[in-house]
């Protein structure tokens, strides 16, 4: 190898390897001010499209919900309770709790 080849190899920039720190950066941290200014808020979804919201429960938790809600009413019970809590509707939460069937 000539001295010129060795010098060229030393000057080559090392390849950047993605690190865990790079992977944990939030997209907002990487966004520039110009692109943030061009982003407009999304309009509310009024399509009434039905989507799935899944929960992972222990078998005993699932059984307790089914027992409280009654036969075939567990999904509507959980949906009503979750929406009332999300909206801060304590009256609706109390009403749901009053209608729960005691096993």
C-alpha cells in the first residue's frame, strides 16, 4: 500500500451506526420548525366507522366483568363505562354502577 492510500483510508468518515438513543427519539424532537408550521390539526372523525379497541385481561377479570354486566352485555357495559370515564361523566358512571347485577 502506498502512503497516499493509507492517508485516504484514515480520512474516510466512520459509518454511523444507529444506537438505542437514536431509536428512542420522538418524531416531534426531529421535526423542524418549518414542517411544524405546515402541519394542520386533523378534523374530527365523523365517519362513524366502527373500529376495534382490545384489552388484555386475566381470565378472572374477564369473568368478573361478565358476571357484573350480565349475559351478553359485557362489551356494551365496558364501552359505556370507559366512555363515561373518558368524558368525566360521573353521573353516568354512578348510573352504570347502580345497574350492575350482583352475582
